[in-house]
């Protein structure tokens, strides 16, 4: 590109020297077209270089190798995604994403998002997918989904000495739930009749804050994903239980988790899904899941069984 510009510049200088042998009026007239020709030539060279650079960039992106894979996740949703004691973002879903990137030659970018703004992040292209205990049920037509990989349920967590033994006992009680969560969708949908009996239904940005209010007695119960409930209970020295009926856990609702991509992004979904299934076949998927066995994760796994 630099060599071409030099040749063009030499041509322009030669024309200028030829014009100097004419009269002053003629020289002025001849120099104007030469200047315009030079500017046009340099503009063409610049545009050509820009087009070449853009084409090279597109070609590199098409190969997939070396690309950044940006995963949007709730940083306070253990054991799927959270910050550990060292300040690192970890979790089952992030470990799966890291293995996919390793096999594809991608760079994983872990991008925490506010859960109620996740759609804006996905639609704007700020993230490539939502991968963090993301419920498929009721959202089937809003995203391009991977295969489901976890069977999940929503439950109520209460203090062990609360005297609350069944869902019916929540009448007149203060209940907490995360914003834009499946538990909230259930309480505003199929379980609205139950929710109408609550004294209040407080919505929280994250479950850590909600659990702090449960500990402080600001709420009497918390509607929450069972995996997160198991993590929160096990990380404390007892004192909290999942609400049960007479002979079984009283689920608020049941669902499945999948990886959500922007609607229509089939190509990226297919690559990630195929790699995930490859991990199931060679046993890596379950090896990663076993790291979180203490939180009851193995009982929820549905992929590869």
C-alpha cells in the first residue's frame, strides 16, 4: 500500500514540474486538476486498504479460531456462576463454557450482567449468549436454544424454626424472589393464586441480597432455584430448609436450563452445542459436574443420561 502511494506521488510531482514551463496563468490552471487527481488517487488507495483490512477481519472471524466468546451470566447465582473467595468468577456453567472455548480455540470472556437487563445485552451484541442457569420454559420462542442440560425446580427456603411447613403456611407472610426469574414468572402465572395470599412479594436484583434479608427476618420465605437453594443452605451452618409438604418437596415449578443465543444465531449455537455434546460423550461434562456434587447438581443433570 505504501509503495503505491509513493508511485502516485511521483506522478503528481512530474506533472507539476511540466506545468512550471508554461505561463503563470496556464500553470495555475494545470495544477488544479493535478491536485484533484492526487487527492482522488490517495482516497482510492485508502478505501482499498480499508476494504482489504475489513475483509481480512471478516475472514478471521469466520474461521472462529481466536475469537472472543462473551458469556453473559449472573455473578451471584451459585453454583452456576459466582465469585469465589479469591475474587475469581467460577461455577458449573462457566467451567463448561471454558472447556468449549478450549476446544474451539476461543478466548472466554466472562461478562457479569444484571439479570433484568440480559436481553438488552444480548440484542446489542455485548454478549454472545446467556449461559447461567437460564430457564428455557416459557421462553422457547424468544431465543435460539441449545439442548437442555439441567432439570431444575423452584422451591421455597425458610428458616428451620419458622413454623412454616407447607406452601399454605405462607399466607400472610413476606416472600422474596429474584427479578425476572422463573420463580417470579410462576408466582405471576400458574401460582398467582398462591402469591395473592402473601402479605408482600419483594423482588431482588440477586439472591445473595435476598438471603441476607431472609437471615435478618425481613422476609419469611424465599422462592429460589433448587440448585442455588442447596448452595446457599450448605454454605451456612444450618438453620435453613427447603419447604416440604407431608411427604415430598413442595416445588413451586419445574423447568429445564439451556444456553440462550440471540434469536436466529443458529451457527454459533450449533458450534457450542456440538462441542458440549462431544464433552458429554468423552465424559468431560460429568467430570465438571462432579466438582459441584455437594450442591446436589448431579441429581439435576439431564444431558447424557
